[in-house]
């Protein structure tokens, strides 16, 4: 005889509220149930929509444990222990200090290890249950939305929604999103009020709430372009500073709000606008940690070098006495407190372009510099040496400058990075040139494998981009005219109907589609000048990929916009008259009625 099924305690129950651990709970019947259980998130349909809406406005790559940051610098075991212990001690026991502070500003020169310290400390805090949320800005690597303030508050709010200990706060955040889906278009202060402060005020504070929020790389936050014309360097710098200052004011407002339970750790270089803020405005609320000799970076760098050289000795079966203590001490002295120097030197020595002892000898033999005149002189010498190890040093430096220090190689608006594969095809004047030029630069640039068609190039450290952007530091490797370097291959692709490297039909289709997506049609005539005869306009207008791209909803109504289609239509109108001798000239473009109906009988003056 079969055993009867056990009756659930909730059979037929309605509007039930369940607290606690529900791992073994069986619920039957019509149950409009609110579950508040450990390690379980339950959202009804409306809340799931709010989660989806919130998710659409975050920078997922900016979270400390994102896949995008898997190669981000972390502190080597047993290094930077003193500063990490100081940070964690402040997070756990800061209220017991004689003059408690709500914000810690971690600062120091470029290459000092700030991001590594922040990443490692965030991981420690997560293991201890102390981490609420964080945002790691990056202007040179990862997804482009990590550069902008736009995603900051939403990303912090999303992490709180996903936090087990902050479930009640998360539900109230989602309610705010449901009530006002346009909140993400508001200024940061309004977003802070509605997505963080108000939900925190309404929730019941619990003793097991996390305690800290991380903001790393604030000086790398950039202002988004708000028009068709790129800002001058001076205007761009002022716009960046304005956005950074807005973030600082928002963080200070949060820290001073009695309902805000989290301490805030902000890391940045000591840029003027940031230093002035913490000195003049937030000094009563802020504790400053400057990464100087107090934290004994030289000893940490020696530990790091010992560990890396041990790995090399094991791999190459080298003597336990290699290298000598004097050589390691020389590397530490050359670093002048900059961890990025020893990290870059070791990546260079680990390369397989030559035996490691030869590469080490090259680094040690670099001319000693007076760091009192230029603290970056040893690092600059190392960067120069590595770039000169490329078969084409000048071209390598210029390509890197174009990729990482110009607005050209990106989609319109800078919202997405182009893949390394696309950039290779774009820049190459002959097949395989990019591999040849970059093959000795793996210590400077993370280069995706050849079978990866989607990942972008990324720098290991922003200091290389700073080096390339300063003529006084990089000397003859400086790129004077990025515009010319970009438009030479750009126009060659228009002329040749594709890249220099032969591709199969599918690959070429993908390349052409991406090429057209990154093209700013508003400036197309400026690029081409008066030399339209060079380009097979009929081919470009009739090829299936451009036609589908031009007529797609994204093109018509998306980021490029209807006005741009109209401007491009004007260009098509002009081209029709210029090339009216062509028998078959069909654009294949489905344009709005107002554009299609314009009179083709009278050519307009070329703008």
C-alpha cells in the first residue's frame, strides 16, 4: 500500500508571510506569499520588472568581483598588509575612535598600488560580511560605462538589492524604481535620495548589515560627450573635474545622513580638484591615507619580486641564487615606491622573447635617473625600452596612443569598445601586421588570443596612457596627429571595400557592419573631402550589410538618430547627382517619407 502524500502545512493558504530558512518548505494552493528567508530572493512580477529595469542601468564590470576585473591588480599575498589592516580595522572599529570619520580617502602617486589595495580589501570585506557595494572606475580598460558617473548610483543600488542582509532595503529600492522608472535620467543627488537614502530611512536597521562602500579610481571618471564635436583637452578636463566633484558631493551627503549606515572608502590620485575637496570641504568627515614610505612599499616589493623570481626559477630550472640580492634591490630602488614599475618589469622578464636572465639584464642596465627631477623617470625608461623592443617601435606607440588616448576607435558616443580583432583589421596595411607590431608588448597590453573575436585590448595600467600622452616623457614616441593616423586606414577601407587582410564572406560582412556602426555619417563628407571619385559609392550603397544597417531600427531611431539619417540622405542626394552616369544606383535604404519624397531634380550646394 502506497504511503499517502504528506499534507503541507500551507495547503490552500493565502497571503502567507514566511520568515526564516525555507529550504525544506512545501507550499501548495493559492499562495500570494511574501517569502523573507535567508539566502532566498523572491520577487513578484512587478519587482522582477524593476530588477530588470535597474539592471539595464548598471555598469556590471565596475563591481569588485566582476568577470571584467578578473585580471585587475590585486595585492600579492603578504604584501600591502599594513594598509589593508588599517582599512579593515577602521571599517570594523572606526566608531570607537576619538574623532570618528565616515570617509577614508586613499591616495598616492600613479603606480602606487591603490587599485590593488582597494580590490584586495574589498575581497576581504566580502569574506567578512562587511562589503555593501562598490564601484571601480576605469578610463582605459573594461566596458566604457565604467568611465562615467551615469551608472554609479544604479550600480550601488543593484548590489544592495542583491545583498542577502539588505533584503528589506532592496525591496524598497525596487519600489522606487517601479514608481519612477525615469529616475536614472535624474541628477546624481536625486538618484541618491530616491534609490539609496530614502529606502535606507524606511528600512529597519539590523546589526548584521554590512559596513562599507568602495569607490575606486575616482580620478578616472570622465564626462560624457554631449554633442557631435569633441571637447578640447581643456574643456574635457574641466568637464571631468565637474563630474568628479559632483560624485564627491553626493558621497559626502550620504556620509552625513544619519540613515546612511556605510562607511565610504574613496581611492584616487591626488588630483587638484579632489584634494581641494577633501581639504576644504570634507575635512571634518574624512581620514586620509597617503601611500608613502610609512607603509614600507619597498619591503612589499621585495616580497613580490622574490615570489615572481621563484616562479621563473622553477619554470626554467635556474639556480636558487638567481638573481642576486643586489639586483633585486636595484629594481626596488628604481621603482621609487611605484608598484607598477616592478609589476611591469616582471611581466617583461616573464615573456618568452628571450631567456629571462637576458631580459633582466636589459632592465637593470637601463640608465639611472634623478627621480627628484622626475619621479616617473625610471618607469618612463622602462616603458621606452619595452616599446623599443617592438619591431616597429614608433608604429606600436602610435597605435597604442590611437587605441587608448583618442576618441576615434570606438562606437559613436563612446558607449562600447571595439574588439581587438576589429582594430587589428582596421589598422593593418598588410595581413598579420598587428601581431608583428605588438608581439613584444605583452607586458604592457592585454592582447586577446587569436580565436577571441570579441574582447578589446586593455592596458595593465593607466600610467602607460599618461606616458604616451606627454611629449616630455615619451619623446620621439609621441603621436602628433592622431587624426591623420586614423583617417589614413579609414579612407583606405572605403576605397578598398574592406580591410587589407583577406576575409571570408561572413567575416567581411561582420567587419563591414562594425565599420559602418562606428562611422559618424554626419562627418562622412568631411572625411572624404572632394574626392568622391576614389570610392565606389554604388558598391557601398548596394552592399547588403550597409543597406540593412542603414535601414535598421537602431540606425533610424537609436543612438545615431533620425536627424543623422536625414543628413546622410542629403549626402546620398548629392552623390546621386555626382554619379548620375551610373545606370544602376539603388541605395536599398528605407528612409522616412519626408526624406524619400524630396525633389531629386535640383542638386543642392555641397555643405
